[in-house]
């Protein structure tokens, strides 16, 4: 399969664009999962995947689709280009919440990476992360006293998952956990696509005094494969734009506070 130039996706149907986004986020998705997600037949999803493969956006596999080898830029590379200024504002806002000397768990993802950059210079933080990328950012800025969980790497951003990562987190205690995610459920609960990453986040939630969710406005209209936790588990959602009315109403019902950076 030859490598295409990076291209706009405006020629795709809305459903095809969402299928592409889901596969980029998770790395792979089954036809059955996509059919259930969009309320269409497996045959309809299969036709969409065939068209996406023909344009070298995705690669069709038995029962599903994954990222095209050498094709459309990876989910992580694409995320680096989404709302960089908004993510920087989110990072600055979180740094204003976390006091000096706090113990903090930093999740994986480009928004959390922006938080890591903003935390550089805050004294006496005790940082634990399940992200190789976050650890590298902190070390590059002279923050060397960073604990990295064990586990297996997952994805281009160096996310650490598996039993070793969860066991490490369960043996610790945090003042704050800063978590990223892929979208929201109908009641405003944060959701994501990768069940192993969700398990790591759930462990961090159970060991944190305060959970801060971070998400730029591109996540407002997204959902996910599974809920990370009940919305009440999150003390605050920090974002870069005013959430839509449906999310505000859902968060008000469940008592979630939010901060627009």
C-alpha cells in the first residue's frame, strides 16, 4: 500500500469521518462495534471501510479496520496539531490549581502533556505518570524526580498499561490525578476507547483525593467505547471553551464543576 499525502477529510461522509476518528484514537475497531455505535448494519460499515481503504485512510482487516501502514498520519501526530493554544491554556489553568508540594498522577495524552509543561518550575511536586512522553517532557525541562509506572507501552505516545501499571498505582496515594479522555457519555461522564488505558485511569481515580479531567473543545461532540467512571468521580473538568448546553446541563445535574481556561 503506497503512502498518500496528508489530505483533508472533507470529501468523506460524516459517518466515515467519525469512523476514521475512532480508529485513529484506538488503533483498531471491529465492524460489529462500529455498526452498533452508528446504529447501522455491518454491511454498511464494511462499505465505508472499503471506501476509506481505497483512499488509503484505513486498512481493512478481518472483522474490522486499523490504521493504514505508512498511510494517514497517526492519531498521536494528528492530536499534536489539534487546539495547541487551547491545550496550553488548560495546562496553565491546572498548574494554577495544583499547589506546590502536591503529589500528582499525570495520565497520557497531548492535553496532559501540556499540563506537564505548565507544571515545570512548580516546586516540590511528587509526580507519577503512566506516560513515557510525559516523563520525557519533564526530564527535558530538568524535572528528574519523576516516578514512571511499570507496564507495557501502548501507542505512539508511550502510554503504559497492564497489570504492572495498575498494581503500581494502587500502591500509591495522590493529592491530584490529571486525566485525559476521548469524549463524553449522555450524562457527562468522560469516556475513552482503549479499555486498558481506562483501567489505568480507574486505578488513579481510586487513589486520588481530587480528580481533574482535561479536554479541549474537540471532545465535546465525541463519545467513546466505555465510561471511565461515574461523572461524580471527577471533581472538575478543565477545558478551553464553554461546553455546549447539553454538557453544562448534565454536569449541573451531577454536580461536576468545570473551568474554562
